[in-house]
C-alpha cells in the first residue's frame, strides 16, 4: 500500500503580529526524488530553496547545538527489532523501505532592518529541529515499530501532556535559553531502513 500523508501547521507570534511561520508537510514512500511534492506553482518553484537533510550525517551548526538532542550515530546504529540500519553512505538510494518527509517552510517577517535575518534564523532553527526529530525517530524505531494507530495516538497524547506541563514551568534564571523577506524553503528529510 502506498500512502501519501499531508499536514499543514501555521504559527503566529503575538509579539510580532505581522510575522508568520507556515510548515507544510508531505510524506512520500520515496528517497527524496519528488521534484514538486507540495504541488507548487512555477513562481513558487522558482523562489524556493531546496535542502536535503540527511539524518545519517552529524550536524555541527549552531542551532543543532542549541536544540541539543541526544547524539546518536546512525552510521553505527542497528535496530534490534527490525534489523534496519546502519545508515551508511548512499543509504537513501540503497535502503528499502525508505520514506521522505518533505517540509515546506514559509517564514514571513516583514520587519524593516530585521526581517531577513529573523527569517534566516527561524528557518535554520527549524532545519535543526527537523534533523534532530527525524534522527531520533529512526533511533527509537524499536520503541514504536509494530504499534497500532490507537497506541500511537495514546503515545502522542501522553507526549502532548508532558510538553504542556514542561512549557508551563518557568525558565531557570541563567538558563542558556533565556530571552533568546518572505522566504520559501523546502526541507527534504529522508528516513530509511537498510536491511
């Protein structure tokens, strides 16, 4: 069965009421080869920047350090339950099954003198977040593989409750996270399995 999943999330910030962030997600059973997964117009295609985010590669950029997800070496990881992995060089073309998450990130910050830098910063942060989350999704495959849809929904509900509880806590004083042009960017995240 081939299933293509679509989702769109849009965020607004009350402090910057003119700013918006939209993330459109399409999941396809391919290795990142879809040229126009989001069905963009020719004008949108000309404006977009495409970046392939390989979950097997270690990222050393600033935002990946800020997000600080557990560092897992997917080039050495092998799932006990599925025997998938490790993700070696060229894995996107050689592993089956494989899926790709296409992320279309639209950031609009029409703030004179600050907008373009803010857009670049937000998009870089989103890229690091996508990379960290998809790396962990593969690394934790033994925890979720074989779950029913109801079990996954319950896991999502529990995670949502934990996140809401965590966000209600005030930041600790001195924490490293204290106080910290319209761009069209498509992030392509391939998640695969070498067997």
